[in-house]
C-alpha cells in the first residue's frame, strides 16, 4: 500500500530519519541496573546476569549503550565482591 503523496510504502521511514527508539537499548539498561544492584546485593548473581545481558546487547543486538553496560556490570561484579569481602 502506497501513500497518495509518493511511492513509498506506508510504514517506511524516509532517508535520514532516525532509526530506533529508547526501547532499542532495553538489554543495556537492564544490565546497568543489575550491575548497580550487584554492588549491594548478591554480586555473583546480579553481576554475572548483568555481564551476560551486556554481552548479548553488544554482540547480538548492537545496542548503543552496550559498552557502558559492560563497564557498569563488570565494576558492579568486581566491586561487589571486594566490598563483600571487606565487610565480611
């Protein structure tokens, strides 16, 4: 189905239009939240899950926030373990 103004099919974006929305970074955002939580609660569980989600966001989905998510989740995992060892 084409529009009455041009030959583009409906639902297609014109050249140069922004692609994607805020939900395209969903895995990265979840990984960041879990990375921050792993500083305080269960770093082995939350930190590992955050790292896995960040790696999937980087390699499979190519999300923009994947690299910061990797950093936050790694810092949360290591920092949570160090903090837990110091307080134990």
